[in-house]
C-alpha cells in the first residue's frame, strides 16, 4: 500500500509538469485504474491561478479525461470482467446498484461531484454491470464533472492562490453543498413533473367507455 501511494505521488508530480495534457492524464487515471485522489482538483486550481486565460481549457481537459477514464471502467464492467465480481458482493456495491436502479442519471451526477473518498468507482462498476444507458451515463458524468472542474477553474482564475488555499481547507464541505443542491433540484423537479398531467391524458380519463367504443 505504501508503495502504491508513493507511486501515485510521483506520477502526479510528473503529470503536473505537462500542464493541460498532464491534467487530462491525471483525470483519466484517477477515474479508471490509478487512484490519485484530489490531485486533479488541486492541479486545476494551481494551473488556473497561474494561467487564467487557459482556465476553460484546463476544466475541459480534466472533464474529458475523467469521462474517458470512467467509460473505461464502465466498459469493463459491462463486458463482465472479473474485477466486477470481486466487488459485487460488497455492501457498497449493493447500495450503488439500488441507487442506480431508482435514478441512474441523478445518482451518477451527484457521485461525480462528491470529493474523495466517495465511492465513485463503485458506482461506475455498478453502472456497467447494470448496463445503464450509455448516453445517459455520459451526460450525467459530463454535467457533474464539468460543474465541479469548471467551478474550480473559475475560482482559480478569479481568486488565484486565495482560492487554492480556501478549497484545500474546505473542499469537502463545498463539494457536499453543491451535491446537496443537485439532490434538492432533482427532488423538486421530479415532484413538479409528477404533478403535471398532459391535457390529452386528462381528456382520456374523462372519456366514457361508450364514447371510446
């Protein structure tokens, strides 16, 4: 375990030397096979504070890299590789399956915003095992990761080192707040949508059997 942590630290330092492309690589690895918790977030803040004019590029690179890495795990799970079987019996995997069955898009959206140590990869594997719709899976990831990385790039470009220091100390709380707002939005949206009944359905409900024959 200590060897893996040391390797991840050295890898993150190496990738940080390559700016936006390194950020893409770090995000891809962190969402797929090599855990680099928080590295891409701090790297976005640092690079955006150093080069504000490239903040959009940094956010886009991190988002695309993370989505690509997520699809790698999703594809393996969808194909039924053994790595899924090793985790399918865990309580976390079971809870992820239940959440995804209830609302796949909202679950992936929220988990993609939450900071480490959220069970992000567990949800990716569960989504693949359940064969969640590929398009919905990608859209939820783009929205969640785009919101997270876009906000970090903006704060880094706007406030510089102050934003970097603030988020280092409060990253968990900020991410939880954003995720909570997303959950509230989903709940409100679903309740409002449930109350709205199309007019043609109302007319059909008032149609007598004799009229329909």
